[in-house]
C-alpha cells in the first residue's frame, strides 16, 4: 500500500484538478483504491472519535470490498443498518446473480437492486464526499471504483416543530420554524401546494458550509428582485454562517441605518403570506428565523393575526400599534420639552402638581429621564437573560421596588415614573422585535434633542427621521411604499386592513407581473331575478 505522504500530492500551488483541504492540495477525484480513500478520509477528519468507517465484503460479488463512512450523531444508525449494510452484506437474492454481475455493471446493479433508500446519488469528488459526510449523509466506497454512493441518512436530533416564542397570536397556527432546513421547507410546502414554488439551495461559509435556501413563487415574484437576491448571496465571502442574522447584515441595502430593511420571522404562515405577495424567503440551516425581502416599513406593524380576525377588529388594533409607536418614541422627550421649555402648554392645575412633585429633585428633567430609562432597560435585559422561572418575577418586582424607592428617595418624580411606564408598555405592543429595538435607541436621541431645543428639536428629529425613511430602499423597493410613493390601492392594507374580499391585488411594486390576487366579488355576484 502507498504511504500516506504519497496519497497527498503536495504542490506549491493549486491546479485545476486539485482541491485544498487543511492547506494541502490533493487530487479532487476519488481514488479507485479503497484503502487509499479510507486513509485520506481519516487524515482529513483527524481520525475523530465520531467518525465511523465500516469495511465489509459485498454479498453482490465475492471478493469486492466496500466501506460505509458516516459521522456518529449526524447519521441515523437504524437507517444505515437496515437499508444500507444489511442489503449489501446479507442479501440472499444476490447469490443467484452475483456470478452474472461484472465489475462494469456492479455500481448500476447496486443502485437499482440492492440499496433500498429513496435518496441515492453518485459522486466522484473528494470535496463533495466530505461535504456529504459532514452533513449527515453516508458514503459507500467500492474498491476498484472512483465513483461512490451518497445515501441520505440524516438523523441528528432537532428541536422539532414547536410554537413560535417571538410572535405569539391568540388566533392562528401554532407551528413554528425549527433549526432544520428540510423541516422548514416542508412547513412552507405544506401551506403552498403549488408547482410554481421554487426552492434554490446554496452552500455558504468556507468553514461551516451552511445550507442556505431561497424560496419564491415563479410567476408572482419579480424576476429582477430574484436575480438581485441571487447576486447578493453569491457575493458573500465569509468563513461561517451561524444564523440568518449574518445573511441579513451582508445583503441589506443600507448598512448604516437603525431601521430594519429585511423582515425576519419564525412563523411559516407569515413566510407563506409573503411568498404569495411576491416576496422572496431566505432560509438558513440551523436557525428558526427566516428572512423575507423586500421589506416595507408598514410591514413591521402587521401581525399574522390581523388576517385571522375580522377586518374592523384588526384595523383598530393596527391603528393602536401606530399610536403606541409614537408614544414609545416621543413620550419621554415630550415630557422633557414641555416641562423645561414650554410650561405654558400645561394646564395650571397640572403644572402646579408637577412643580410640587419636583420639589427636592436634585436633577434636571433630562437626567431624571435618563436614570429611569436606563434602569428600565437594565431590568428588561435582565428579565430576558435570566432563567424563565425567575426572570419575569425579578423584572416585575425590580421595577416596582426600584420605582417606589426612587420616588421615596427624591431621585425622580412620580410623574416621570408614569411617563416611563407608559413608554415601556407602548414598546411591548410592537409585533416586530427589530423595530422595537430601533425605537429604544431613537428614544434617547429624541430626549437629547428635547432637552436642547424643546419642541423644535423634536420636530427637527421627526423631519430628519422621515427624510431618512423615504431615502431607504429594500432590494430596490422604496421602504415607505405605499405611503411614499403614495399608492391608493396599497392603503387597503397599511394603516387599516380592509376586508379580504376588498383586497383584489398584490402590492404593485413587489409583484408587477401577476398582481391580481382574486376576482372582484361584484363581477361574480349573481343577478337578481
């Protein structure tokens, strides 16, 4: 047998027939010698304890040695033993035909008559071989052949389909995405039984080789947007992709903005609804959060439950979200501006009460607000990071105790505690965590503007924010559509939600080819006799 050093054709530079693995260039084609292939696999995988290599003699043709290679924990042993090893080693039917099977037909006979697995394919490159082994598949090597079989035997443990934790609804589906890409794709397929649903899969990450899938509906999604998504993902050059947030940062239009320009969700119904509107979904193996592009500003105020309730109820709740957005953003800054610069706007009775409460408070309104807001942010993060059994109790008790103690100690006024409480409650209404984080950051900027320039500073901040929002794009689509540019048809699902039977068309800029969603019910209404 050749020495291991002879198996690795070390070269000073890479050639077209070699592939780099662990800084060593080896021939890209699998060797015909089984022992050579096993030595290369052991060398490259470092003879890891979870690497399983099972050598045996085939019952198909006496004297032919084979080997099954897989990673323990990634491959399902029951499938491997029952549908791979047993047919190849102890197949009684092979005794009558093994004399007729010649070497040139051996691989075809094994593929067509012996292996019982439904997913089987042939490969001949070391790069593909290592990728499949590390993905949970099993590889069958046959002595004397440079072609090997790949059997789909993935069987690693996963969390399974559970209820989403980030986007809860009262009425609606309870299933959510998990960390397994195939399961997530099946959840979408289950809802969209359409031959035009396309799934394109890519591998990204030099070290992690993470599976990334692009999903869209052909004929509804805009081809230009699909091509743009393909182009941006193909340009990613990074060593690892551990979560969809990596993809989100690498492909977004404007990296220097606080506002999210890519929507993420762990609800299959939200992704399915987005695909039916002409959006493109990006699924990443190892995370339950799926990206949807293009994303609009109004989309972050919409909840899946809006379309499962009556239109009037959904519209009322949606308008409440918009009100809560401005309350969470501006309530502390308005309180600072009015109490500091514009006392004449406060009714005399209320002004006297506020002045009486602030007697003895050693800090100006800005410092008082900053103390309370920072304290609340610390409590919120502590409640999220602590164990669930005590996290909620600590955050609630901490807020009550600290708020009461701060008032009794004369550090803050009771009115400021009320303002911060209203702000906190309003921030929890947002159905999108990304937008809520943006509001939390902008709130401090508006507080500084209010303490410096009063209501004029707040107006300046709002104008700047509005201009910034109008300048943003999400994969070429204006971020503020259908408000700017204004689209009358799009207003049916913006500030309010009109009844589903009134929404005849999809968003115009997102799906321009197939914009008709349903038939106008007035056209199909039967005539009265």
